[in-house]
C-alpha cells in the first residue's frame, strides 16, 4: 500500500478540516496519507488531533488498513 504524500498533497487533504492547524508538522503527511487512503475520515467536529482515540475507532482503522492491504475481505 503506497503511502507517500507530498507536502502539497498533505496540505490539500488537511485543508478540508477546520482543526487541521492542530496537527503537528511532523505528523501532517502521515495524517494526510490516512485520509487519502480512507483509513480515517474525520468527523463533523473535524480531525480532533488533540483528542484520545476510542477502541472502536482503532478497530475501524485496523479493519480498513487490513482491507486496503488485501489481508482480509470484510465486505
């Protein structure tokens, strides 16, 4: 699964979220990659980068990652 994201692509992907400025510089490209690969979608509140992640949110991300890597077929 290709995850390389340029700085320009990262800024474009993050620009859709009001709280994107709260994403640390070192994490911007990784967060953008997860958005672009649809591993995370954000919420009505935004990305919420300063909030804790729940077990359910973690499970969904892991399932999406395994699907994307074609290690499982959950559909």
